[in-house]
């Protein structure tokens, strides 16, 4: 956090991890999942996200984001995270 910005009264928004991941996947044209398993390589190899970070994603919030976006990609991500819960890549 930029303390100078805070002291000068500037405001900024910081995305939650769920929102940041949803935005990344929603806008990334390289990922075109057809099934939930398609996310494994993308998340762990392309984005290099560790399993601890994925386990900390708020799945309820991610589900709400998927609903708001009306995005099949984000819905499949939610399904993948639900299925992969507690597993190590």
C-alpha cells in the first residue's frame, strides 16, 4: 500500500483474490476451457499459482462473480476449485 497516497487523501481499490482471478480468467483469451480439468495446467503451470493460494480463494464470492459475469469460464473455474478442494497438484 502506498502510504503517501493514503496520507494525501487519494483513494484506490484493491481487488480481492477471487475478483482478481476471475478478471484474469475472464479476459485471458488463451484459456478456453471445455471442462473443469482444463484449469489444472492453466492455473498451476501458466499462472504459477500455488495450491495454498487457490485454497484461500473465497468460493462463495467467486460463485457470485461468475453469476454476475454470466461467464461459463468462471463457472467452470468454480466447479474446478470445488472438485480440487483439498487436493495437491
